[in-house]
């Protein structure tokens, strides 16, 4: 056991020289992913809800709106992510004033986040039994009340799991943000580990990522389970 | 008349699949009565019931409840009107991620009743349906009969004048069916709530209804006077003594 610890110490000794850079990179990843999560909730949730409500056979069936949203979400999701980042540069510049840096990187990431999460929201809402909506209508619920007091309440564990899955994807997407100077853990691994042939830095970064993803998945699954009262 | 359907019709489907679910039905429901609607499955009885709170909008005809023509109301007014028309369903249709308390409190929240008033009303209703000790339970932890009691409590929370029941006992065993019918009868007697029950079970209708309408192929065949409790059905209520909290707690003061 001691041997392993000693070996690890030696192996990673070099890594600790970069403590500041590593912390900074982790911070940048958190900023990018955090903004994307916010975008997913603030915009992705309503878009997904609209997709659900406007669907054929649903209460507010609206072919036109559904088609527009559906196609838009599909287009965004079919872009190779790097291309989307590049193509969005003018939009990014218009929104944050620059196309470089962590904040700028958060823009394309957020766009993907909205498209990605809205799909998962739509799927979660489709699992809510239609009868629940009927009960809501019989009680005189308004549309807003139906969404917040019935739909989201019944779908909350699915919505939570979806957000967990999304967050993990956002982390993965964020690793290529070095291309627009977004920084982050992935960028750090590429520049210090790959381009400078410092293998232990890559290893260390991968370990950080694994721990991060595992904890998010664990937390998300736990929350989803605690929120789910549909079965005993 | 509490409820009056006037020449209501409804078609479902389109093209060759098109069929007449309800065909020019006129039906009056007396205030304070328990009115049964019976028919085979697919006869259109549930559709007819759903027209009484406009969950199903008739293609033509008028629906009048409590002197208000529902078919003439706009969205907001209709929602208001629905608050005084309670409804329960075969599969209960509770919000499974809300507690018993939360479910009963729901219609009061929708009507924006202040919190303190809401709490005392929920308490009162739970006592009425005999589920005070289950307030913190989730629907998945309850038996079928208890779930239907929660649904009844939810329907009563807003003190409705009408209670629509769509196959309320069809997924319950005979014992629990008798219990639920007792509760419905009690609601009718003590709260003077007009009750409409859709069922395919003749014994349910015989047991409780003052009037019975027979529906077939979307048409009203006939309506007749029934004398509930006649014959063998009457002693049913006396057997309903098992199950914690199932039969007690009817001390209700409006």
C-alpha cells in the first residue's frame, strides 16, 4: 500500500507544480458548464415543454410551432460541435462583445445545452400519464398551473435525471473550448499534457474528470430517486 | 335542474373512422339526486359524463350546470365553473408525487385559497373521508379504496355542488366498492351534493341511484326512477368494517 502511495507521489509530483493552472482550469470548466446548465433550465425547459404541449394529440396541438421547434432542435443537435462553435462566432461576439474567452465559450455551449435538454424534457413529460392532465383540467387548472403543479411535479425525477445526463455531456463538450480560448480542464490537458508530452498531467486530468462525472451522476441519480414517489 | 344536457352530439375520428359517440342526447339531472348512467363499454356513457364539465366539448347542443351555460363560457369562466364541479375517476388520477394532503389541497391551491384556510379545509375533508392518519402518505402507499377516498376528498375540497363519478368502483373489489358507495351516499345526504355516476355495473347503480339513464350506441334509451337500498343490496354497508380508518370519521361540519 505504502509503495503505491510513494509511486503515485513520485508520478504526480510534477503535476503539483501546476496547481494554480489546474484550479483555474477547473474554475473555467465550472463557469462554462454552470452557464450551460442555467441556459438549459431557463430556456431548455420551456422549449421542451412547448415541444410536448404542441405535439400531435396533445392539449395545445400546434403543427407549425411544433415543426419549427423540432427542426431547430434537430439542426443544432446535428452540427458537429466544433463547427457550431466556429459558425456561432459572430453571434457570440454580438452577445458578449468578444469571441474569445470563457464567457464567449459558454455561448455555443449554452445553445447546445438548450437543444439537448429540451429533448430530454420532452421525453420526460411524455411519460406523465395523460389522465393526470385530465384531472387537472377537471379541477379548473390554468395552463400555467397544469404545467407547474401537475406536469413538472409528476415528471420531476425524469427531469432531474435528464439534467444530470445533460450536465455530463456539457462537461464533455466543454473540453474542446480551448479552440476559442475558453480554457477549462480539457484545454489544460491538451496544452500541458498532450502538446508538452507530460503524460502524468493527462492522466491526472482524466482522473479529475472521472471523479467529477461520477459525483454528478451519483448526486443526480440520488436526487431523482428521492424525488420519485410514484412507486413504494 | 342541476345539470341539463340539451341535444348534445359528439363525433370522434375522421373519414371512415368517424363515428357518432353521442347522438342528440337530452338529459336532466335533478338537484340533490344521485343519477346513474349505465351502458355497455363504448356506449358513450363516459363521454356523456365528460360533457357535464366540458372535458369533452359537444359538437352541438347545450350544457347547463347550476344555471350556467358551460358551452357559452370562455376559458377563464369555464375554469371557474369547473371548480364547483368535482370529478373522480376509475383510476383515481391522483398526483403520485404529492402526499394525500397535497392532493386534497391541490384544488384549493388552484383556486388561490389562502394558506391557513386551505389547511383547515384539507383537515376537515380528510376527516370526512376518514384519512386523517394518512395525510403524509403518498398515493403509492395506499390501497385502491383509500386512493379513491383521497380522490373524493380532492373533489370535495372546493365544496362543489356536483360530483361527477366516472366508473368510480370499477377497479375496486366488492367490499371496497360498498365502502366507496357509502361515502358517496353520505356526501349526497349530508352535503346535498348532486352526484352523477357512470358505471357498467348494474348492482352499483341499483344500490345507490335515485334515477338511472340507459345509454346505448350514443343514444339515451330511457331514464327511470330507482329506489336505492331495495332488495338485497341494502345490507352491504354493514359489512364494511375492516381496514384501518376505512369507515370512521364522518363527523363533518360545514
